[in-house]
């Protein structure tokens, strides 16, 4: 199942139009929910990639420390 299909099943299909909203307002609400979900997914993927780089580079080298200084990454904290 695609990420979109999962989001649609879990969230998107449950966003019903409010009586006070026209089609445009409803579309905006659905788009905002999708935008937030996509941002959260991108952040999750970014954090996983950072964790993999840090784990690969932290084997006795100072690369994790350099990543922290150069990129602002904290390779030793738990990513959410």
C-alpha cells in the first residue's frame, strides 16, 4: 500500500465538508492535512538517513562530531 493510500484510508477519507465551507474551503482543509502528513513523512525519512550516516561514520572516527558542527546534526540523540 502506498503512503498516499495509507494516509487516505487513515485520514483523508474522513475529512468531511463542514456545512459552513464551500468546495474550495473543503479542498483547502484536505490539502492542509496532506501537506502536514507529507512534511512529517519527509522529516521521518530525513532523520532515518541521518541516523544511518551517523551510525556508519561513528565507528571510531570524528565524523559524527564533524556532522554535528557542520550540519547541526546531533548524531547521538534519539530522532522522532
